[in-house]
C-alpha cells in the first residue's frame, strides 16, 4: 500500500511541474508541426519523415524527462527532508525506491501515450492522402500500422524505464543534483552507442587492452538500440515477429529490474 | 584503508552484477536478437562513426530524427559542393547515406558527385585541364569511376529489387570509360543492363537500351543478347513487360 501512495504522490508532484508540461507541449507541437516541415525532405517517403520526427521527439524528450524528473524528484525528497519523515514511518527503503520508480514509470507512460496518440492521429490522417497520390502516380502506396505504433510505444516506454532506472541507480549514491544528471546522461549516451563498443571489442584492428575495456563496458550497459523498431513496426508491411518484440520487452524489463535493485542496494546504506 | 577496500569491493560487486546481467541476456537471446535487428536497421557500425562526422552520427543515434538529420547533412554537403570542397562534401554525403540509407536520392546524387564532379575538381586543383597531363587526368577519372562502382555495389545492396541502380551503372560505365579510355566499354555496360533486367523492378528502357546498344555498337554480340532477352521473355510476368521485351527483340532483329 505504501508503494501505491508513494507512486501516486510522485506522479502527481511530477505532473504539477512546469518542466513536464513544457516538454510534453514541445514534443506534441513538434509532432504536429512535422507535417509542415515534410517539404524539407529530399525525395524520401513523407510518412517516414513525419514518423521519424515523432519517434525522435518521443525518445529525446522522453529521455530528458526520465533523467531530469527522476533526479529532481529524488533530490527534492532529500533536500526538503520529506524522505527522513517518510522513512521514519513504517515505510521501508525498498518501498520508497520502488514507489518512486513506479511514479516515474506512470509519468513516462502518460508522456509516451500522449505522444504516440498524436503521432498516430497525424499518420492515420496523412496516410490515405498519400496513398491516393501514390495511386495516381502508379507508385506503391505508403503503409502504416496503428497496432504497430502501439507496440512501438510500449517498447519506447520500456526503453525509458531503463533510462529512469539507470538514473535512479546513479542518483542513489550521488551527492549533488548536477552530478546525477551529468552521469545519467553519459550513461544514456553509452547505452545508446553500446553496439559500437561491441564492434570495437570484436574488431580485428583493435588492441588487446581496448578490446577488453570495450567488451567489459559493453556487457555492463544495456543496448538501447534494440528498441529502435519504429519504422519496421509502423511503416513496414512485413512487420516484426511477435517473438522479437517480446524478447526486446523482456530484455528491457530485466535490465530495469537489475538497475532498480542496485539503486535500492546503494540507497539502503545511504546516510540521509 | 578499510573504507577504500569497502568502496572497491562494492564497485566490483556492482560491475559483476551488471556484467553478469549483460552476459546472461546476450547469451540467452539478446545477442542473436541484436544481430537479426541490426540487419534491418540503418547502418550502425564503428566504421561509420569513424568515416563520417561522429557528432552527426551520435546525434542521429541519440535522439532519433534520422531522416531530418540526414536531410540537414545533405544540405550541408550541397553547400560544400557549391564551394567545390571535396573532402567535406564527401564526408557529409556519406553521413547522409549512413543516417538514411533507404533514400534513393542520396545514393544517386552522391555517386554523381563522386564519379562526375570530384575528378574535375581534382584536376582543377592541380592546375587545370591544360596543366595536368592526359594520362594523369585519365587516372583521376579511373579512380573516381572505381569509387563510383563501389558505391553502386553498396546502393544495390540497399535496393536489391531496383533495376534503376544497374541502369545507372551502365550509363556511368558508358560515359566514364569514354573519358578514361577514349572509347566506351559497351560490353561492360551491357552486362550492367543484364543485371538490371534480372531485377524484379527492371525499368522498361533497360531492355530497349540493351537492344539498341547491341545493334549499333556490338553487332557481333547480337546472338548472345537475343538469347538473354528470350530467357527474360519466359520470366516476363506481366503483358506490359512481355511487350517491351518483344520490342527489344524486334530492335535486335532489325538490320
């Protein structure tokens, strides 16, 4: 029950913040305006251009939200001493961490759902128009799958959960707000480019030390590119096998779980 | 001392848990999953980070917006093209292709730059067409042609069903070999046309150009070309395609 109340308060506190509303409005505006910018595309598929804008906005603003809000909400509890009051009651540190994380997860779910909904509306409205134009020209009509977009939104939410869990982990031992934010963004960048480390570790031209270092780091961070299935899920008629989507989702959940466990382990011994 | 040991052992434990998770997941399914997914994703390799502007690639992979960033990279490449800045133009063209490899326009125009514009820029940089000897000019064009063919190979991997890629190669072969050797290599051009005609989406003009070039430039090859077209006749598929191949066979039969 404590987890529910902590999650609920975390979510409500986050929703009331200007930063969340600002990012949400910015993301929604960008998705809506992508149609106006589609003339800027060089001979590509207009639907792909609009979708790419939406996918980009979803991950970029979602990541900023996941990192900044996690750090801000955590440090607000520490700085305002509300964490001490809360933990003095029969609330365990485990419940505190899980509750906070659940609140952030709910916040990210709302953000992803709203962004995906608008993107879905824009794509669904534009697709028949482009299909008619393609038919007139005798070319292939662009494909769009609403269920594919919904699946992609779920995968993006899981990806953002990993980012939030990673931020929670760094925040659990960080002493300052700035340190937690900077380190979390660095972690995000490494996780996004994890495949490059894999390549370096497997490369023939790399030195032994570089191979070991790259290989070790590559194993210690999740590969966030595994969730980059937007164009395949939404714009490709061939789609993606259900097993692949489930595997990616499972991968994300395991990583988020492990990172939250580590965050709890550090937070347990943290002096308040 | 005790605190330091504790800190180090804590760090090692965290690293062990993280690495253990990564190894287990990779071993169980994530390794295979990534290999399968990677083949369907835009080029994501360490080589592309090194060859192209790393910042652009990092931005592209970090924030999505691949199509948009590819367009921006292309605009920047175009501004360098206007200034005849070869290295910058080539790097940004490569970046645009890397970020959005499914864009036909980027491939076609990159090869236009590489095969037709860049060699002329190099000659101009070395003093101009009167200063640079014909042999050196031919060598510069030969290298540009070779690079162009390399890019055609990569382009065809991205668009395996498109016959346009190979008709482009055939036309480039005719133009560039004329510049390099003083005479077009029609035999190689016809081979490129044959590859185009084997594609599912072979353009109709590939058949007609093939027949016309054989008839006018390599009449001794007529029988071979006729056999090839007859083979395509059996795999024509649509009545329109059938009519085009019959037209091409008629061109070959004309004196």
